C-alpha cells in the first residue's frame, strides 16, 4: 500500500531574509560599509522546508504569512517554485511578514529583524496535526501541545534547539526528548543543556534520553550515536569557503532526515548532512542556499580529490539517476510586485 503521508511536517515562524555578504567585519556606529554580495528569499522555518523539498521529500508547512509583498513573494517561492504544501498555513490580514537583515562576515553573522508576534500560535496552526513520516521541530522551554499529538500519530520527531540568551539552559527542556526519535543540537547547546564539558560527553548524556543523538560541531564536523542500531559515527567537516552560514544547521537537519528515511547507515547519514550543510554556506541566504540532489550530484561529479572521493564513495549508489533541474539560488533583488 502506498504511503501518502507527508515525509516531513513543519511549523514555525517564516521570515523574509535580506542577506549582505562580503563584509570584512561587523559595522561600527557611524560607519558605512559597501558589500560585495547580496541575496534575498524566505528564511526561518522556510530553511528547513526548502532543504527537505529539494531532496524530494513531500513537505508540509504550517506557518503564518503576512498579506504584504514579502508574504506574497514567500508564498510564491515556497508553493510554486519549491512545491511545498502550504495547506496548513494561514495568511494574516494586516500583519507584516517579519523581515531579517543578515550581515555575514567570516564564519559568523549579525541579524536585525523587524516583526511582530504572529496572530496564530503553532498549536493553533497544528491543532490536529496530520500523520506524517517525520516532523522537524525546534524545542522550546514551553512544550507545544501539537508535538505530543504528532508523536502519538506515529510521526518520528527529529528535534533541534536554539541558543538560550538567558543563560539558564533549563534541563527540564530535555524531558521533551521522550517524544523524539532524534535530537540534533550544536556542540555549545548540547554541553550547556547536559552540563558537560565536551561534545563527546554531551553525546553520551543525550544518548540516554533519545534513540538517535547527534552533536554538530560547525567547522569540525559532527558526531552521533544511534541506539536503535548500535552505531557510532564521528565525521569531519569539509574544507569549504564560507560565504554565509545562515541556515546551515537547518540544511544539516533536513539532509539527515532525508538520509534516515532512505535507511542509510549512520556514518553515511552524518557525512551526507555535513556535506549538504557545507555546500549551503557557499551561497547567500538560508532557504534558497540549500543544495538539494542537484547540488550534491554536481559536487560529486566534479570531485577529483581522492580523499573525499573515497570517504563519500557511497554517493555513487545513493544519488538518484535524475537529480532534477538546477536549484534556484537567492536572487540579489526581489522580483517586481505582481499586478
């Protein structure tokens, strides 16, 4: 029997991102900096949605869009260009789509956002979440009611978490891992929440709470444990020039889910996610920087270095025969308003 459930279920806040790249450093008061590059496109939860859709996953997104130019543009990109199902999303009259300006320099960035609290909460959008193969979620201190409903539906939950600006890092947030199949924090977050002093110690602590634990380490790769198979993996990052790191963690998560749904061994899943995230940082913007099958296939076919070619040799059997058309990277200016 065909499984017509969405491959990935998502909900969260959508942004319109304007990304400026090529800065030598952050601006100082009274200073004007001319940048070498610019890109624009959907951001926030769209980073995960586009990254998943570009790997051929049926992606359902519940979000709020403003009835302004930015909201209309994001809807066009997500639904028409990327084929993402927005039937669970709502357009809010009189509410401005949040806009973020990202100033990218080196391996970091600074963000300035204009916006208001959305008129619909995640639980309102996902009051009765449809069954899905997986859900990619962002854990927050206050648990979302829809998450327990999704897990009860048989949806495998893959979760990450954000930086706690308060510095409290409440350990009871990890209680939500009882609903999750996998948890993918970065190194700093993992150590802070587990009260440990290294990525490996944090991984061991998290492996006691969730079947699949992953700790990402940015330019040093990632490590993971899969308790369901008894596998452990520790893979390095690729040596790739960073133009803009926005959304790289989201690309990692979506890529890991895509490989997991394919039933790949843990080391292959981890290498694939590290590769996809690495490819994304060579383009400005979050969502539209995702490489998809096309970007991974192009990288593999152009690879001449024997080391990476040996490490990623599994791609020869994993890449689809048709990786699809070239992906659309972020435009440097938004399109003209629709008439």
